[in-house]
């Protein structure tokens, strides 16, 4: 149906307009005991104290619609997950060097969700750990060290994974065994609007492999987040990933699908991001949403890849795949299946996307709407024709929405894409509320833009 976008929703109380003495005290304590390397969201930090479903609550009792956090995949503090964690924690929690039926049950359930050849699971605690293990396996399987990543990727925080995380600056010097290829962006990339974009972007894999060869390396792996989350959720030219993977495999490398953000039904159309590209990876990694907030991640691969690794190595992770972690993860799978959250993500996502398109008709700051299911991006522009990124306006939108009671993030090479990635229990009513708040915020941005001489927005 049509979306009710014509009416305004009152702005939240003025208590949000300044940092209270209590929050100022917390900020000073945080800096004192945690240092400056950590970052906070929003110009005026948020002190959240509880959560339920798609809602977060702050210390002043204000309620926020959470359209950012994908870790609570089935909703903040889902009672079934909480109960599963508590029940198992009361019985036993130990490592995987003992036999445990629950751990095996989860490994079986998880691998059943992937293509037949991907039938071996290895557990860790975070996406970073899963990706680092994937690189170890790829090196063991290929005997090579070269890594190929996109030019604005995020894969984690360890020393090795910081090397292949290209969206942030790092103090570690990137090794000569790592090369980048352009993000396959159909809207603003090198070959935007080019009918041969898939082939042209894929051709950069040949160049990457040649560069590695000149440096004395062969490719071990090509790793991508299969929805290209940090690259801004670009609309990837059809057929690109398959072409790129074929080139890498012919050169002896493996394809690692980083499913930490797109996995577990979030895209609606498919349970895993790689399925949306029609490509089966050699290794799939996953993390964030697996335990709904309880730390668990995994790598799923084939017997051949495991065999190459175990000839010279063994694997152990003290907290990876404990009974409590697997109890949480099993509950998440149960909820996804029983509540049919993948289908719900597609239905709600399409509904929201239609509303965003309607909103874009009267808001020329919206340059592009992309993504699928419960993972959408709104590309904000300063000029519809040139597609100049509206980076500062996006930052303002994120902060204005926070004061409107909506928590959202931004992403992309120019940080001009509003990232919509809520818990999977997000409903059409929640979508309507988000749209209503976007009406207010985008109108505010447009009014401000029109007040500036020579600004291109009409």
C-alpha cells in the first residue's frame, strides 16, 4: 500500500540538545580508563541502558528505533535466546576439546544451510577471527600468500585482517602480498552506467594477479563482503562476482565469502549473500548475528581445504563454539525458521524500499536507493546530475535522526550512504515510522541547502 509520508512527527525533547553533567562524567571516565582509540556514535553520545526487539532505551527513558544494529539479529534481548544462554550456562560451559552434543548439533544445522560441498564448520568468537582463520586455510590450501580485496573493504581488526581492511587508515604498513581492486559500483564507480561494467571490473582481477606476480606472489584468496557493506552497498553489475572468482580460481586462488553482515537471511532473497551472485565460495565466514549478541563466529568450508590445513596445523579456540555459544546460535536459527524471518525481511524490505522511492520523488538529495531485504542504503547527493556525494549532509542526517529517536549509520567510500540494517523483526509499522522521521530530516536538510547561495539542490 501507499505510505503515509505527508505529516510531521514532533521533535523529541530539548533534553537531547546538550550533554548532561552525568553524561559528561561518563565521557571523562571512558577516556580515563579506555583511552582515545575507541570511537562513539553521534555528536552528542548516547547512553543506552536497555533494549527490546527493535527498540533501545537511554538513561533518560527515551525510546529509539534501532535501524542500525544487526548483531541482535532476531531482536534485542530475545527471550528465547536469553533462556537458551541461561539454561546452558547453568549446566556446562567449556571448550571444544571435549565432546558435546549441542556443539555438534549446531555444526550440523549450520552446514545444512550451505551448499553441499561446504560441510565442515570451525568456530571462533568474532568475524575478525573467522576471517583470519580463513586466510590461514587459504594459504595452506594454495601454498600462496597473495590476497586480493576491494578498495574500501572492512574485514576486521586484528593485525592480519587490518592489512586487508582498506576502508580505514592503519598504522600497520600493508604487506606487498596484498592488492586491491576497484569496488564494483554501478552508480558512482569507474564504469558506472557502462553496459560492459561487469567485464571491466572483473578485468581488474587480472591486473591484481599480475601485480602480485611482479612482487613474487601468487594469489591465495580473493575475499569480499558479499553485499559490499562498507563500500556503500553498491548495485553490483550482474555477473561481476562470478567472472572475478573464475579469474582468481584459474590463477590458483580461493574465493572467501565474508558473510558477517549479509548472512542469515538478512537479504530476504537469499540466506547468504554469495547466493545472490550465483557463486559458491571455497570458504564462507560469518559472525555478528550468529548468537544475537553472544560472541560466536564460524568458518564453513570443504573437506579438501580442511585437509590441506590440518597436515601441518591444528586449530583450537578457547571460547570459540562453546556449549553456551552454540545454544544461543541454535536459538537464533530456530527463531529465523519458525518466524520465517527471511521472508519477512524481503516483504518489509520491499515495502520500505517503495516508501523510500516515494520519498525520493520530492527529495532531490536522494541520489540512489539500493540493497535488498533488511539491508538498504540511501545514497545522498548534492547534485543529481554529477552525483556529488553529500557527505556532510549525511552526517547531519545521522545526528538529526538520532534526535528524532531513530538510530542509523552511514557507510560508503564518501560516507554518504545512510545504512539501514535493523534487527530482523523490523515490521512495516517500524518502516512507516522510519519514513516519517526521514521526511522531517530530509526536509530540514533541503531547506538548509536552499538557503545557501549557489547550492545545486532545487
